[in-house]
C-alpha cells in the first residue's frame, strides 16, 4: 500500500485587514501579502470582477459594469 504524501500548509495574515488564510506554498515575503479584499479596497479602479460576484459580496456596482 502506498503512503499518502503529507501536505504542508502555511498560515499567513493580511498585513492590511488582519484576515487569516492558509496556503500550501511558502511565501517569499509574508509581510507583503494582501488578501483579495484588501487589494481591491486599495485599487478600486482595477476591480474587474463580474457584477454577479460584486452583488454576492455586497459591493455596489455602477451602471457601466452591468451588461
């Protein structure tokens, strides 16, 4: 019988929002990590998520983004 390979997980915290998350790869610069939510809060002009996702998250959408 084959032995199962153990997955190593790493726990990190977003430096801006304090949100905790788990990854399976080691981060090169853990202090520079941001969550997706924090990234889009810092860069609202780069928020290219579909209107359906924004509605699910409770983020207001503009008329331009609705198709």
